[in-house]
C-alpha cells in the first residue's frame, strides 16, 4: 500500500485532530503517503485534497475542531455523487481510506466500499458516543467535561438565586452525554430519550429536595428527550419554583481535547492505519473493555447502541 487518504465527516468533535495526526504520522512512518481530504465527503466528490507531510499535522494535537474541516454531504448519498468521488480515488491513486466520523459517515463508507471495493476503515468520532460496538467515540470525554464545567458554573448562580435550571445537552436521539455528565455533575434529574419520564415525579423530587433545604436544582435534558422550555414551564406551573433554561448547544463540540481524548484519538488513528496495512477492507476501530480493537462496521451502521440503565438507576439513587 503506497497511498491512503483520510477525511473527517459529520459533526466535528474534539480529538479528531489528534486522530488525523496519528493517521498521518503512523502512515508516513511505514512509508505510506497520506492525502488529506477537505470537508468530508463533499471534498471527496469535489477533489479537494492534498498530500499531508509530517509538518502538516504539527501543532494540532491540542486543538479542537478538525484541520480537515467537516461537512454533511447530501450528494454522497446519491450514486452520481459517489461515482464522482470514485473518479478522484482513481485520479489521486488512493488505495485505502480512513473515515473519522459517526454512524451516518460509516453508512456512506459501507455503501462506497460495496460499490467500488475501496478498502475503508472507520474511526468513531462523535460527541454523542452512540456508535454500536464501541464503548467510546472520539470527542465524548471533552464534551462531557465541558458540560460538567458549565453545570458547576450554573450551580453558583442557581444557588445565589435559589433557582431550578434546565440544562439541555446534545446527543441527537440518544442520552449518553446527558446520563454521563448528569452523573458526574450530580444533576437532580436526568431526562433521556431511552427512558420515559413523568413531570409529576420530577416535581415531587424537586419539592422533597426543597423541603430538605436544597437551594437549587439541576435538571439535565438530552435534546432528544423533550422540549426543555416545555419541561421548564410545566415545572414552574406545578411547583412555583423560579425555573430557567440553558441550552449548551455547540459549545459542547469545541475546546481543547482532554488528555484522555488525545491518547485515544492517537491510538485509534494509528490502529486504522495498521488495519489497512494488514489488508482489512471494511472495519471500524473501536474500544472494548479498555482495549483498542477492530470491529465490524456493518453492525455500527445498522443497530442502535443500548444505554447503560444501571448507570441511569445509580444516578437516580445518588441524586436523592
Ligand atoms: O452528532 C453530533 C451532534 O452534535 C448532535 O449531538 C447534534 O444533534 C447534531 O450533531 C447537531 O448538528 P449540527 O451541527 O449540524 O447542527
């Protein structure tokens, strides 16, 4: 194998840069050239790509975002779009591709491999941590640390004003960010799409806490669980508590990657190169029981990752 390419696709996540750095330097170490494709599948279709060298990936390990930019490409969903991308594979002499992204990006990768046979390795990169098979996706640790840091700050003002805060976090239709950050931040209630909730139960818990002298409460809502403003107005109506909403939004996607993120991003990026060198043609890098492993990308594209209900129950018990 003489030349491979790397791209980042879908929602960016902190830790993508360390992964790009690892792919590039590990490949060059083995005498393989690396092409960086800009703007995900959009740049793949439009031929926005150039050779990376050791210096191209210098000074990025500590930066959030992705030096290759990212996009969600509608055109890559079409056979015409994918055909254009394959013309670039031939034009640039690409013999293998590493896709850093989420399950949508992997679905595209799988389809492309089926049609054109190009060896492709996926590296899980999404703050949502919702990819089936892998315990961890690049970006999750930085995102939950950002959420916890934000909640610490919100608690200060919530205490001063004796308020209830609804904190909305990302996660699309999953609750991994909400549950993990909620446990870490000691949120009073955590609302996730995977578990139906009752406003009456939440209000009962709030009032019990208030009776015991709690000065404030934090309710963490995953974006896919409910409308935060609706939750706030129902709580206000039923309890009379001063209730505010804060939507953390895209700040969860930015920021310097944590040390853990940099280590895992580096290990996963390097593993992807190793898999291509070993002749794998369609795999995903993942983490299982703390080890970086090769997984079947088919599973990740077709199934839904289950949430840890024991962790959910524990968060409930501890937040009494
Ligand atoms: O998948 C990552 C994610 O940040 C989700 O949590 C969120 O729902 C979505 O992307 C937002 O996408 P966009 O940046 O396109 O608004």
